[in-house]
DNA sequence: TGAAACAAGTTTGTAGCGCAAACCTGTTTT
DNA sequence: AAAACAGGTTTGCGCTACAAACTTGTTTCA
């Protein structure tokens, strides 16, 4: 009898915006804090500046985060917040993943 | 107190070969059967022929599966088997994912 | 004061990827 | 014998991730 795991087609439906590791890392960080600065995000993820910039732009275009530009003293500081849509997308993604992972102990 | 979830950097270390949804689907199917034909794999994953062909080639190049070409009657049939390396990679990937997913009920 | 180093981000350039259309080789049907 | 068909592979293309180079503004040092 063939073991039947998760539906392989479901795997193909994963949200590609979230699925990209760099963006998943970003969303994960944003989900656990109200607002996060560009620099902090860069340090904690280890992404290059260019890379981080383009990924946040993509996430913003998707409506998953919003960019907040402000000044601290006179130097400009860019920060990000996850949006409701972003939080929803992240949770949905995590739910899908959970459904795909086998139950923990495969003999 | 800031909630600290999983290490974001760990997310960036995911095995990209396995992480691609099409290939994850393929590996998942292969992991649950000894040998699987091209056609069956196509039907169950819903991938196009070209797409399936290139992904299996990539997986073979990575050493995660092996291709078995045979004949059934006089028509050629291509089948695949997951290798030990492939199984190991798949399991490792699943382990990483588990570590990244929050514990199930976030308030 | 002015030049030189520095900081925060953004834009540009490039290699690589995923995808399906077109193609190839052989088989079955009419 | 020609035409349709099946199983796969190769080709071509638009998109993506990534870092190097650039931009704009600030601080340091001579």
C-alpha cells in the first residue's frame, strides 16, 4: 500500500512572495515588532543593503508592509511595519507549510 | 519585551534546491514510493512536461534522484527514484522548516 | 573652511531560474 | 503510407535575486 503524504499540488500553491527566504525572514522579524528600522533589519537578517531594499520594495508593492520615512535628529531613518494583509499572508503561509510537513516521526 | 521568534538568518540557509515548490513536490512524491514514472509524476504534480523534465534534471544533477530509463513493451518509460542523499536533504529541509514555524497558536 | 571619509538607502547590471512552447524520436492508427 | 499521437527534451523568454556602483546628505579632520 502506497503511503500517501500531503497533496503535492498544494505545494505549488504556496505564496511566492512569502516563500522567498529573504522575504520570509523580513516578514518574520516584522511580525514580532511594531516597527523595525532598515538598519536593524539588515543586521538581524544579514542581507546586503541593496538586497534588503529591493525585497522590502517588493513586499510593499504586494501590500505586505509599509515604509515609514522619518528623521532621528537630522539623519533620515527608514522603518517598516507589517500590514494586516502581510500578517494574514504570513499566517496563511505558515498554515500551508504545517499542512505539508509530515507528522514528525517517519519510520 | 520583544517577542523573539526563530532566527531569521536560519531562514536564509534553506536548501534552495529543495525549497523550490515544484521540486519539493517531486521529492515528496518520490519519498513515498520506490519508483515513480514520469507520467505519473506529471499527473500527480500537475506540472507541464517541460517543467517536470527540467526539475528532475536539476534534482539529478544535485544527486537527489536517479533516472531509470526502461521499456514497457516497446515504448520507453522514464522513471525516477529518490536517492539516499535526496532523502536526507528532504528530511533536513523539513527539520529546518519545523524549527522556523511558530509553535502553533500565536495569540 | 574645505576636503575627505562616512552613513543610509536606491538604482543599475548581470547571472541564473522557472516556465511553457516548440521540437524530436519513435509508435499506433487509419 | 500518411497522419495522428505519446513520451520526453531543448529552446527562448520574462522575471528574480543579488551585489556593485551610485546618490544624497552628514560628520570628521587638517
